[in-house]
C-alpha cells in the first residue's frame, strides 16, 4: 500500500509540474516574440477559415459531385446511425461554430508556451485582439465574400464575439491573480494603460450582457446602441492598453468600421412611404423603385429602413453614425415600378406619407438562381428550361438550376416567397409555397400582388378561427393588382371573375374545385410562434429548451406512420345557393384562384419528400401514400436540382432545415434574426 501511495503521489506531482505556472518564466524577448506569433497565427487562421474555406464550401455545394458526396453522407450514412443522428450536437450549428473557435483560440494561446503562465496570459489577450478584425469583418453589409450572404455570417460573428469576451476575461483574471501573488495589485492596476484595459473589459462584458437573447428581445434599441458604441470604444481603448503595440489590428478595425459608415452614407436615400393596414398584424408599405440607391437585380432582395428626423440635424447625424435599421424583404419584383414591403407591426412605427431612410437594395444569395446569361463553370447547362426567344427577352427570365422547389414561410416572411413563386412559375419550375400565418385577415394581402399563385398553400393557425365563420371567394385577378395607396379597398375585397377551375395537384395536397364561399374543415392548432416576423426578435427561451422543442416536433421525414396527418382543405359547401351573397361579413375574403387554404399547422412528412422526388400521387388516394416498395430510388443527379427553402420564425427554419438535411436535399434559409 505504501508503494502504491508513493506512486500516486509521484504521478500527481508530475501532473502538477506539467500545469502552467507563474514560476515557469521564460526569457522576456522570447516571450514577446511568442505573444506576437500567437496573434498572427490567430488572424491567419481566421482569414483562411472565413476568406477561403467558407466561400469554397459554398461554391462546392453547387457542384454535382460534391452534392452526391453530401447526400450519401447525410442520407445514407449519418441518418442510419440513430444515436448520432438524434444527437443534439449533430444538428446544433452553434455548438459546431463555438467548438471550432474555442479550439483555435486555445491552440494559439497554449502551443509552445512551455507552461509559462505569464506568457499564456499575454497570449490570451493578444489572440482576443487578433480576432477583432475578423469579428468586425463579418458585420460588413453586403459581405465581400463570394457565394456568401452577410446574414448567414451573423451566427459566426456572435460566437467569435463571445470567444473574444471569454479570452479577455481570462486575460484580466490571470493578470489580477499574478499581481495579487506578487503583492503589486494596486500599483499595477492604477497604471493608465491597465485602466484602459479594465474599461475595455467592462465594455466587453456590457456587450455580452445586452446580447443575451432575453435582454435583446426586451429592448433591442438598448442592445444596438450599447453594441455599436462599445465596439468603437474598445477598439480605441485596446490600442492604448496593449503591449506590444497593436497598431496593425487597430488600423484594420478602423478601416472596417469607417467603410461601413461610408457605404451606408453613399447607399442611403430618403423615401416617402405609403402604408396600408392589411390586418391587425401586417402592414403593406409602398414607395417608388426609383427611390432606391441601387435597384435590385434578384427577386427577394431586401432593404434596411430607419427613421428620418427632418427637424433635427443632430438626430440625423447620430442616425448615420449609429444606424438603427430594420431589414425588410422586397415582396415586389425587380422590374416593378414600386417597392412593396410586407411588415409585421412592431415597435418600429411606420406612418403613412412619412419619410424614412432606406439603404440598399441588398441582393440575396440564392444558389440556384442567377440573372447572368453566362453560367458558372461549376453548374452545367440544363435542357429542361424553356429557351424560347419570348422567354429570354422577358425581365422575368432567370437562369434557374432547379426542377422543383419547396418553400416554407411564416408570417411576414411571405414577402420572400411571393417573388420566388412568380419567378419560378414563369420559368417552368414546379414550386410549392407553404405560408403559415396566424390571422386569416392576412390573406387580404394577396390582392395587392399581380402574381401567378399556382402552388401557394396557406395555413391559418389561429385557434379562434372556426370553419363556419370563414367564407372565401376565389377570384381571378385579371386586372392590375390594386395600389397599396388605395387603402379604401381593404374592407371590400377586389373585384374579379369567379372561377370553377381546379388547380394543379401538388402531391400531398389534393386540388379542390374553387367556388364561392367554401368552408374549412378544422384540424390541429398552433402556437404563437407560427406568426412571428423573421425581421423581429423571437419569444424568449433558452437555447436548450428551443433545441429540445425542435427535436420533439420535427418528424423523421421517412417515418410516415408516426408523423403523417391529412391536412384539411377548402371544400365548397353543398348548400351554396342558400348563402346570401350580398351579406357583408368581417370573415368574407376574396383570394386568387389557384391558392389552397388550410386550417391548422403544416408538417413536412414522407409525402412531401415523395413530391420532391417527383413521385407524388396521381389521382385520389385514401392514404395519400404514394411510395412504392419496389420503386427505384431517384437518381442523385435529379435530387441535386431539388431545393427546400425556409424563411420565417427560427423554429420553422430549423425544423425545415433538419427535414431537408436528413433527406439529403439542398437547403436555403433566409432569416434576419440577430
């Protein structure tokens, strides 16, 4: 026993000796060189990861061979490993981002340190400073990175900022511990350079606190002003705190921040908005397309809007320096004469006939859609798209590398889906758009858009909406859509010719004859997150709760027994002649022919996947089960031209993303959450 005890003590002593310590001091010149190398290594790894690997990954995702590889890995390998596939870490993007940047930071701070804790402490601070230029670079709007939308970089920006705060806190705590051990705490802390460092840490912590989701959602203005002002101050304070000097990092930070201000000033114009209250939750904003500083080329672009203070020059200057802007997707087409925005009512009040500052438009990064007639070499030309002279001459003609598209939107995110629906239908792509909205009155929005609505499915999730109360008149909008400025028409509906034409069959959902005054067969209910604008903050919840809820609600896309349910659809009443057509009712709606309306929440199931595989039902089916046990699997090349797109509430986007990922399909998300 004595021998074992001595052996354990020896092993413990060896472990303690391996741990970093302040007593393990290295040469000052060597320490200085190693600290500088740590910062250089951190920024070069960041440049490689963000400037090369990320755009290259996005580019390769468009190639056929890379899609085959990803499809095989996700659909044929990982999905069959139940324990791994159900793991929260496999589907958690934040965990992957955080893990990568923590590992990079620790390697840059610890490698070849020789256990010198003073050197490690200095390197922690230097790595934090070196990560600030990449951190600020990710906030550039638009992003200079190819094949990358700046909004997709926000999660990386968020986690790098948290790593910077963590490294700065460790740097301060370890130095404080060293000063206390050497009994020089007061003398060291009262030095001016160290005071700047303490103030910078305080600002970092303030940024971190106000960035917490609960605080950010409760008072976004506080978060934004704190975030912006503290960023400028920390750049200046760290410049005067750091030893050795960090002049190069400070210069890079200032160039990025000044470039943001300059771009915003040169691309911001003043517009006068016309506002229509479509429903208690939605507004339709209209202003001339010519008022934009840069006209959009692609559909579903977005602008950023801010208040304009006509009678306060100081407020206007403050607005340019600290721009509290609100992003909104353009629901109209690029060739339209006016810009239409679908906005959810919120804290940012938009008044009719008032002036606002608008920056943009910012182009989306929709990988299967391009305007240039010269296609990238990675994308093969496709023969299924109509190349007639009339089509090629139309402003609605786009190069589309997709055969089918399934678009899922929630709330005001329909502004992203409507232009795509029009463009894809025009170019011969089979498309379905599922719009989840809480208020049935939001359907009045459709009469303001002259569109091809074939493939649009609307899900009304308000539990107070009853089938016997809601009456819908299907009409053809042969004339131009009404102007958003004509708000007097909101209560009366749009005149049009009633149709009895049956719509197309879109797989899972059987088409019904459109006729006057159909009713809804009720099924299912929803929660409030069905109608949350993706330009706003979402209901407060912890990340753990949110992820577990997503995991519980997402159906495994190929387990049809446990997840399938029939959606209810509009059917004409048998006693239609008994209805008083002249009766005015708040729940009388007129919507375009070709639209299908359901009561309840949609679920992506095995049958939607069959639709993506072009194996949808032909004719009526009692079970809606179109799969055949002996059918040949769709070729991966065909799947490479199937896209699943989601825009809206965070939970909706995450659920759709997991469904598409598990099925080995292309996925594109559009979300302005931050």
